[in-house]
């Protein structure tokens, strides 16, 4: 791998692009150049069909070509933005033509950029971006930059020290604005926070560049993580499919069991699942086979299914802007 392809899903010359450029600066120290795709400046449609749609080209550059990958995605409302999803939703046909890209012989990283990010306002950004990157890359690093600037809501600011253990005691929403910034002690100024975020993005670029020169089996995750982070995508969002103590990662579907040791919660992850996560080569092959078989099962009953659908088709009224 001789270069990094960086996909910016934010505005042209916006914060996503700024952090990508900082990462490119770090990668350049190792002789790795970075090429940036400004998704918002291109023709990105949620469905194929537009003759000038650029999503196919974006997917070729980010999924197929043999380079490192950095994705920067903004959070406008809790999760990754719509431009990112318009690209992500159209990636499946790429695999049916080139399944080998699922073997993860390349590396990548994620940068989430939140507007505020306090009280979990950006908590689903990187989790959802992982759905894209986990198909084709081994994750090296990820950061979430929350412009509230609070150390407690920027995990990367706690590197090298004990992780925050008190945000569950107080919510910013319950705190007058003039007291929010000293709720947990002295905080950085906006300028100092920005400088630190830029430096952290540079380090992300260095981490990707170094990993590109290593055998893939020796690549390790170098980003921050909590005690309950998934061992594959390193996200700390858990799903409870039935009841505690059983949990799972909503991205990789690695299952685990919550345990408590001296008052500290941790997850005992299923090591067999780690060997075969959802987006592994074998996992996707299984999924495609399942969809085919289950589609055949339903098609055998298609006439009856159509009748059920028809039984509700006369209810509700379609409205449009010009015929309300």
C-alpha cells in the first residue's frame, strides 16, 4: 500500500476535511501520501440510476483499490450523516463481484466529528461508520472529536490517564450553561482543545501509515477504548438481545457476558465469535447464502403473501406537496 484514500463526508473545507488533512500531515512523516475524496462536492445519490452519480467511483476507490483508508464523518444528529449512508447503503454489490476484499488485508481508521457531543449526542457516529470500514479494513485507530470541548466527552483527551468515571452522575442538560464547563473541573479553551484535536488526528495518520508497512497479522488497534469495548470494532455501544448479563456488539455481533469484579463492570467476550465476526469473509458468505435460501422459501408462498399485502392496500391516503 503506497498511499491513503481519505473519504470526507462533511462539507467542503469543513472540519472533517481539516482533520483528514491533519492525519495526512502525520502520514506524510512516513512517506505516505493521502488523496482526499470530498463526497459532498460529488453527485451522491441514495439509489443507483443517475447517469452522473459518483458513488460507484467512491466505492471503487474506498473498497476495492489497495490503499489505506481513513473515513471522516460528521454528526448532525446523534449518528453519522446522510451523505455517508448514501454511500454505505450501496456497497453490497461491490462484494458480490470481488469477495476477496472482505479478507481485510488492508488497514483503516475512522474520524467522527460531532457538533456538541455532550451527554452522548454523538454516540452513534463512529459505531455506524464502523459498519462500512469493517467490511474491508482492519481497524488501526478511531477518534470522536466533540466540539463541546469537554474532556469527559472526548475519550482521546483521557489517553494515558484513568478514564472518566463520573459522567453518569451529572448531565449537562441539567446544568446551567455558565456552570457546565466547570462541572468536572477546569477545561481547555476552545483554541487549546482544537490544537489538541489536530495533534490527535496527526497521530491517527501516523498510526495508519505505520500499520501500512506491517504484516496485517501484526497490526494492532492503537486507539482509546473503554472497559466494555468490542474486541473487533472497539466501539463501546452494546445491545441487550434478551436480558442481562448477555450482551453483543451491534456492529460485529460478537457476543459477551457482563461480569462485575470489585464493583467494576466488564464484558467477557466470546473468543470464538472474535474469530468470525459479522463482516468477516466467511460471515458475509454465510449471510448471502442465507438471504438466497430464505428468499426461495418466501417466494414459494408469494401468492399468499401478495394476498396478505393486498388486504391492507386500500388504507391510508398518499399525499404530495402539490396535492395535499
